[in-house]
């Protein structure tokens, strides 16, 4: 358990034994009742803020231990929800909430990607955690697949409303992934902020606002789309968490089919919110590649490859942004460069453009000459892939090597198919003209 709040029953019992005046007692009971009545995270944040300032105001009138204790509890929750390290940061978060509340009623101040990027960066650099529309335009945010877009009407898949969704919300507190737990009912209800744990692999989504939701999947009823009611996501997949520590994360979602860049949005979330550690297993799922459906990497290997690639791309980055800043610490460097150049950053992940693969029906319609030209192109492409694989031997660029192996094998398969069609054409008996 991270933090705990008095129940209404406990507060009333303590107030009965205190010398606090009746009006102050009434204010405290009303404020705490509002915290427990809150349905959404944003509303709960507001009610905890009110409780904090009411306690602060009352403590100036009478130096009562109960008021100070309740104020400290409210502050702990505010710090946890905003991932603030001290009181000053927590109060700044409260001010941020007040400023943005009219524009975005659901806004919860927390550590987002832009906090790591200097203000002098070019205007086109998109913070996908805050600017959902631009994120969609940049193709970083994934819509749900067309095949599932009417599942709410045609199947029994559950779609959560904003209040129901809160049960599955998780957020960073310090270096742990936490969630609210409320036990008991009525005035005995007790609120706690606990470290989150999953019993095995759970499903998760990070929505376009940078909010994370995690829950246990249920076939035909509870899927990734349940969290967002079919809305957009930065990433979706599976996650394993033990006492707030992420052990495994992937991009395995049939509804959204997240690509590698989408998984990297999840990695940014983990990095920026202080949840990163050396033993996280990152599994990259690629169902479009039957020869290489998934790759599992230790996060250290993942970061090492990324750091090397950043150094190789630094010259181009400087030309694009007008400046190049390296900060000490692997995580800082990677985070900043992801924000600067998301496309260039992961050049070593992107697949080289292969020769178009034709179906058997399409190949059968081609002339012998056309097939020969295609055969030559594929052999050249396979040769280049083989050269790349040899170059990458002994390096830790696992993903890039795997992609070239995949392309090489695909090219050989297509060559065999072409030669089989050519052989069939050569064996055809062409009737002579009379």
C-alpha cells in the first residue's frame, strides 16, 4: 500500500473525541464525503484539493492533530496522482489543473513527454500525449481495425463509460504503477492508493491523452476496445506487472494491430514516468511476418540499439532541428531524441522496401520475359539482404538483422514460385499454325 485515507466513519469517531468546533467538523465531513462520492479521477483530484485547503484553513484557526493528519493524507494522494516528488510540485499541479480545467475537464497534471523537450524545439514537434488530433495526423495514434468498428452493436463485447473506466485506470507514483482501491461500503468505505499487480498477462491501452488502463481480458466480452469504447490509442497490448513494477510489455492487440512505433509510444510513457528498469521484457509482435511473428528483447538491449542509432543520426538531426543536445543518462538522451525525430530515431527498425510479391494467379498471367525480369530483381534484392545479414553478424542489432533475414527468405520463396511458373510455361506444347 502506498497511501491511505480515513473513512467517513473513522473521521466522525475522531471528531467526536476532538475539540474542533461544530462548523469545522461539518466542513471536514462534507469535504471527505465529496472525495468518496467522486466518480472520475479528475473529480476526485478536485475534491482532494478542496479537502487539503479546507484542512489548511482550519489548522490556522486551531492547531489540531486530526486536521493536520487529514491534510497530510489529502496531500499524499494529490502528490501520487500528479506524480509530484514534493509539496511544491503538488501545488503547482493543482494550479495547472485550475488553468486547464475549463478547456479540458478531464485533465490531470502529470509528467508528460513535453516536459523533457526544451521550449525552443520546432513547432512541428508533436506531443501525442496532449495533442490527440495532431497525433492522428502523424499516424502515431492507432484507430481500431474496420472489422471491429461495429462490435458494440453486433457482439457482446463490453464498452466502458467514463465512470466504469476508472476501475481500470493505473498511473505512475514514484517508480511504481499504482491504482485506486476502495474497500467497504457506505461510511465504512476506505480509499487507498496501492501498487498494481496483475495475475499473469493483462491487456492494456494508452489512449490519445496518455492515460493508461489495465485489466484482465475476457474472450468475446472484454477486449482492448472495451477501455476506449472503440476510440484511438497510442498503443495497446499485453502487460505483466508485479507490485507496481512492469515485468513485460508488448504490442499484441488484434483490435488495433499496433506497429513498432506504437509500442515505442508505450516505451516513452514508461521512460517519462520513471517506470523504466533493466529487466523489462519488450516483445514486439508482428503478425504480418509469418517467418518472424515476434521478437523479445531485454530493455537494456533495446535502449543500447536506440542509443547507437541516435549517434549515427545526430548529423541529420542537427540539420533538421538546428540544434543537438545530449544530456547525461541513457534515458534522457533517448527520450529527447524520440520527441525530436520519431521517424529517423527508429530507422533501424523499419523494413527495407521489398520487391512486390505477386500472387500465383498474377504470376501465371505474366509472360516468360516478364517473369525473367522479376526473377533477376528478386535475386539482386536477396543478394543485398544476404550482404546486410553478413554485415550485422556479431552486432547487437537484432531487429535489423531479423528483418533482412525475413526479406531474404521471402525473396527466395518468390524466386522458387516464379521458376515453377516458368518451368510450366516451357513445358507447354504450343500448337503450330496451320
